[in-house]
C-alpha cells in the first residue's frame, strides 16, 4: 500500500516539476512507538513515515523524528519554529504527531518515548506541552499553520490521580491555524490493526486529491474514519484560517476564447437536436471547427438512419473505392453515408453526402450521380456504367397546396405563421427568423438576420433542401422545429416535387 502510494506521488512530483509553489512549505513530523515505561504502540512510527513521505511528495520540506526522547522533541520543535520564522509571512507550517497524548487540567501533553511519571505534578517536566508547538508556530506570524494530532489513544496514566481523563482537550487555534484531532475531544482514537491508524491512512490518501480545500480534506477523512470504526471514532477539527489552502493545486482548466465558447455552445445545441439540417448549418459556419469531425460523423449516422428507414446501414464494399476504403459502415462514417446515398438512389441523398463531405473520397462519383439525375438519367458506379432511369418522385404535397396549382418559386406560401403567409419563397428567405433555428444559438447568429444569410439559402440550396423532404424516409423531418414553422417545409417539398420551377 505504502509503495503504491509513493509511486503515485513520485509521478506527481515529476508532473509538478515545472510548477513553482507560491509559498514555502515546512513540516515537522513526529511518531513515537517504542515507549519504555508505558505501553508501547504499534503504528505511530509507521504513521509518521507515511505522512512525511506523502508531504515530501507535495512539496513540503519535512523534518522527521521517530521514537524521540523529550530533549529531542523539544529541540526539533524549537528548530522548526526558527525555520518557520525565517520562511516569511507566506510560508505554510505543518506539525504532525502520532503517539501517546494526555490531558491534565485542560492542557494537552505529547509523550516522548522516555517518559516516566509517578505524579501528575511532574507532567510538564517529563512531557511536551502541545501548546508550546502552537506558540512556536504563532511566533512566525505566517499566513497558514496546520496542527494534526493522532495522539488520542488509550491513557497510559489512568491510575495516576488527576490524569484519569481520556483523550485530549480541545485547544484554541491562534489566528491562521487549522487544528485537527484523530477523534473528538475526550474521545479515544484507534491505533489500528493494519500498517497504519485509520485516521492517518485516510489522511495520507485525502491530502493528495488535487484542488481540495483543507476543510474538505478533513471532512472526507472524518467520513472515512467513521465508516472504518463503525461510528466509534469521529475525527475533530477547529479552524481560525483566514486564507484558503490546498495541499495539491487543481489542474488548470482550459480557457476558451469568446469565439471558442460560442462555437461550443452552438455545437451543444446542434448535437442535442440530432437534426440533419441543423448539423449542416453548423458545418457551413464551422467547416474547420473543433467539432467538425464529430458533426460529420453524427450527420452520416442520422442520414443513414433516415435513408434506411431507421435500420442500421449494411456494411458493403464499394467497387469504385480502393480496398482500404471498403471498411464496414460502423467504422467509416463517410463510407456509411455514401453507401446510404447509393441505396436510396435519389439526387437529394447524393447532395446530402456532398454537403457533408465536399472533398470526400466519393465526392466525384456523388457529384456525377446528382448531375446525371438532374439531367434525367443516372450512371450506377457499381453497375459497370450501365444507365438506369432516375426513380420518379411522388408528390405528397398537402391537398390545399395541390388544389391551388403547382407550387413555384413565385407562388404565395400558405402558412399558419403571419410572418410568411402570402409571401413567395424568394421573399420569405429575406425575412428574419421568428425564433432561433437552433435552441441556444447566440442571438448574433439569427436576431435581425435574414434566413438567406444564416442558411445561405440560394434558390439552388432551397431546391436541395426541398428534395430532401421528398424522400419517404425523411417525412418525420417535416415536423421538426423550423424558424418559420412547418408551412415553409411543406411548400419547399411541393416546390421540389414540381421540379423547383
């Protein structure tokens, strides 16, 4: 477990090699296990080493003391205070202690391994008062100090008068200090049955999470210890911090320019709509955009579904394409769309392919097919050049439009929307949309703009769109949102059925 964690931290240290921390980070870590006169403990030295190694990986200058006697503990605390005072006001100080700790008359004491006590009056002579650590750190007047005490194990002096209280007393945190205890004041913490105490194991894991404030770190530690102890141990903390602190900086987010953000919002709306015409609108504006390849793939998928009546497109090799281009439709979106156009056999299908892939591998074949159909015939690229007649297109125009005579470019539009009712197609495309053609589209794209500008609606493109609606498999597109309602789509469909006259 420890070695895996160290490997992760080593990789993190390499990744952060070019990152300069704004403040100096200093830590004093003490772990006492090998007590002589009182009950020894299994885990504190291992706990201290785990925390020291973890903090070093996070950029701390760590001093580690293991199984320290009283004079060694006091010397280490004094040196730590001097280093912290010399580090400047932006420095961060961290003190961690694992081992025996007791309270007497409201004061907490950390026990060195050479402690030997017969009377409570000698405690301050034989142990190290926790408040002395706080005084050393507060004297540095630095911005952030963290004190972590995994020292609330069983009381080794419970038979001594005035030392029969369990756990530690709650201390007041000097300004700019975060105090954390392995358990609640007066409670007893577990030493742990594994390599480390439950508190320290959770702490070493949580402080490596990027971007997490120190308050959130210890909240996660509390949850983990409560789970491990079955609710028997509740880590405690108190804070007087006046600035934010994270052990690991968050990874910087990619900053988008205004244009990139606008494109991203546009594409999200288009993607959610799953409407072929809206995807084409995106590709006309962002043919080389960040999401263009994704848009072409989605367009191919939708067109294949439409032209196949919703069934998956069969994967078939194309005799006119090289062997490398005969990939199954599922693996090649462009091939899938071209195959779907061939299966449908309509001019609209080939033109839809050309709109999605104007420089595609099959663009020459598709253009030739569309041109031949426009002239009244077709050359099937997979049939050895044998000419076949273009399939006649039914005219499913609404009865009201059919009775009024053939729909032409100059015919008045019959629509439920007063904005275009009575206008010709030529006039309608010069009007502004009633609402955005795509939900969430920025107003700069459509507000007070003519439809001919946003759709590039030339007469030829309108004819292409109308022919698309003639496909029986495209009928459900007639009911999808349009800035001028369904009447304009029906008019385009009837106009295309009459040859776009």
